[in-house]
């Protein structure tokens, strides 16, 4: 199971770097408008859009893979958290039982005779 998680992490990082690169090398939509006024290369203001270039399709494909790897890493993390919870890792619980047990047990620094006062309380005496 660990090798699969490692593989997904490696693919996730590679896809993230590739997505950044693909987005940075693409032209913005405003680049066509500037060419229309200054270069005379296009006949319309925004040019024809077409069905999508190779870079746009590749970016979409990489984004889908990125989301799938992100989702699978979240599932792996959830499974690890469940296993850690079952392994006996102590969990902090705020309850009245924990406070009562702490009051009943004498501390290691004080002798048992000093831990109880006249009323049977377990509070230590102040010096």
C-alpha cells in the first residue's frame, strides 16, 4: 500500500509542475486584441476561437489528473488517520472521570500522609 501512495505523490508533484509550466507558456485572451490593432494579422478584434488548442486540451487533461491524485491522497490520509486511531494512540478526553482519577492518585513528590487533610480531601497542604 505504501508504494501506491508514493507513486500517487510522485505523479501529483510532476503534474503540479507540468500544470504550472503549461499555464505559463499559454497566451492570454487579450493577446489577440493587441495583435488586431497593431499587427494587422487578424481581421477581427478578438480573432476566431476555434475548438481549443493542444495546450488548452493538455492543461485540461493535466488538471483532471491533478484533481484525481488530490482526491486519492485525501483518501490515503483518511485511512492512515483511522489506522492511527485504532493503534492505541492516546486521545485527550475531557470528562469528570479523568479529573476524579487525578485527584485520587497522590503525587510522587509528597508522602501519602501529607496528601490527605483533616476533612478527607486529597488536596496537598501549602507550605
